[in-house]
C-alpha cells in the first residue's frame, strides 16, 4: 500500500485562493442583500461552511511541506490574510505607507512569474490599484539613467496618502474592513 504524500503549500494555496475569492464575493453579496432588506439566511449558511473549509485548509497549509520559493510565497500570502491583516491595511492606507513590504512584494512577484498575491488582489479593489502596487517600475530606470529604480519615489507615486501618519491607526478595533463581515477573532487558532 502506497501512502499519498501531503500537498505542498503552493498547491494548497490555489485551493485556498478559490475559497477566499468565493467568500469575498459572498460577503459583498450579503452586504448588498442586507441593504435591500432581503433575507440572507441561506447566504449566511454558505458563508459559515466556507469559513470552516477555509480554516481547515489554512491548518493544512500551516503544516504543508514547503521546499520551493513558490511554497514560501504561498505561505506569505496566506499569512497576510490570516495572521497579519496587512492586505486590508495596505488597501486602506496605501502602499506609500508600507515601502519595505511593497518593495518585497514587487521583487517576489518579479521572481515568480504568474504568482498572484490573492489576499492583496482581493483587498486592493480600486481599478488598477493592485497592478500599480506590483508595477515593475522599468519606466524609472529609463528616466533616471542606468541605475536601479528609486523604489521610495516609485512607491510614493503609486497612491496619494490619506491623512497624516500621526494617529492614523488610533483606536483599537478600528478596521478598514467597512461593511464586510469579519471572521470571528480575525486570526484562527491563536494561543
């Protein structure tokens, strides 16, 4: 009898991305239905099922073998959604407030063609916002000579700031996730 080897983090990531996309679309539909005073009981039931499936898959991803760069980037994408809540904050405050992580995302996206940070794509909903975040900045190389692009200038140009830095995150529990139902506790299996 042969034993089936566990799926890698990158393989499980693809399944996770599909479930998260469905959950996101369902959350938007629930908000729209509530606004029209419609019954959302069936949609809520599906949402509960999805959240259980997502939680189970995240547990598998945490323990999945990770040997390739694709596996590790998949782990990062899942962590952005389930451990850090960074994707929604980047969407709310803009990449200019996160120059180092924005630089990291761009390099990783360049190194792994075809990989998409699903958590960022879902949260960066303004048309062109995700593409702008992942921009390769080749135009800066040609504008400013043969050297590498000035990442800080590029990031600052990618989105205007929303208010000052002082006090922007004041108030515990203040979340940019307006109107979209949050998962219980935000992070699974803390402890």
